[in-house]
C-alpha cells in the first residue's frame, strides 16, 4: 500500500488541529496541476520548517480545480484559514514567493481529504530518515515496509486506527494477499464538490452552467438515511433544488424530469417550469456516479407531490 507525504504549512495545521474529531480538509495550492492519487490513498501531513514532523493524516478523496470563493464557500475553516480574505492573502504570499502568476479566474488546485485527524504537538511523529529536504510539495511512500511502514503504523496508533488497518500494513509487507485501499467516508463539503464535478458543473435539468447558482442535491436526505455518495446526489440550479426538496419536481425511472401539477395548483403559476416536464436529465459519464434508481424511487414515493 502506498501513501502520500504532503508538505504542510504549520499555520494550516494549527487552524485545523483546533478540532479533535475526524474532519474534512481542503489541502489547497495555487497551482492547478492535477495531483494524481488513487481514491483512498493515505494522505500524511508533514510539517515544513522549522518543525519537520508528521502531524496528522487523512484519506485522499479526490482533486478538483475551483475558484477560491467556491473553496471557501464549501470548506470554510477546513481550508486552514479564518476567512476568504485570509485565503486570498495566503495565496498571494505563496505566489509572490514562488513567482506563480495568479489565474485570472482565481482558480486553485484542491486535494480533498476525508477523515482527517491531527495530532497534538506531544504526539508528532519523526519524519522519514530518508526524507529529502529539497522536496517542496510531497512524495509517495511505500507504507508496507521501511520508514513508510513505521510512519503509517504510528499514525494509526495516534489517530485511533483499527488493529485491522494495522494488520493490512503488516500483511502487505509480508506479501500475503493484495493491498487493501480504504474507501473514505465523505462529508457534506466533499460530497458537494464531487457531485458538481461529476455533472460537469451544470444543472442536470436546466443545463445551467452558472456555478454560483448550482447546488449538490441529496436525492434521499442524509437526515433520512441517505449517504454523502455521488450516486445519491444530483447537480441542480438552486430554485429547482428547492422544488425537488419540496416535492414539486422529481426524476422518473427513465431519467426524465417530472413536474408536479401541484406546482401550478398551489401557487397559481409554475409555467416557467412546465417546459422541463418529460425532458431527459443529464447524467455523469461514469456509471458509478449516475443517480441511484433506489434513491430516485424513494424520493418519488416519500417526497414527490404527484
């Protein structure tokens, strides 16, 4: 099993370490260059100078390029700063130091980290003895032997990792069976970005691409047994989202839009939505990301006002 040791700013760590429980984190950078890691890859936070210590870990849940305002609007304090202005100031400092030109759209690269947990200073871990100081962003380590195994087992011990997870590391190192990749549990923030990205940042019904009005919809609400899973989500324009949540819009088994007659009856209008009735919805190209038929049926049965 392989993991990624990410060079981490101490200020980012300090902001996120204020929370003791597992959380989501946005590991952002000014560059929009893709970070290519397998979903579920252990993502280990190595503090840069003057600390040079391992201070926490999580699991890679995906990479997305987004405007800085969306990163703040979605992750808030999980960006490791206190405000959008602070995020932009930090980005400016990094760009000036590294002579990186600002993207005209304010785009930044975001590694989304699920189940992140951070260690107190007393529990920091010694970095790999073979770490090269010239590494600026991070590097991949084999977690099944050598220094990688030592660090990962210590991370699991400090972060409340299970004995089964530790056994996987040892089994890999002893060449017993294939490596097992952890499937990270998504939270609301990562769910939002992954749904919007899966739908090409367009409304599944209206095809609207204006990002400020697009929202990630839970087909079956999380509070009623739904999951933060892309297959339980759809990208919708904010007004259509509200109609969907209140049962005036649904999606049928053939993935066509259904507009309830109650919309006109209850509000004496609704004509601006009638033309969507019967139209096919847009779905993600990846089969695994397409809306769950089970969730859609639940919505039609329990929410839709037929």
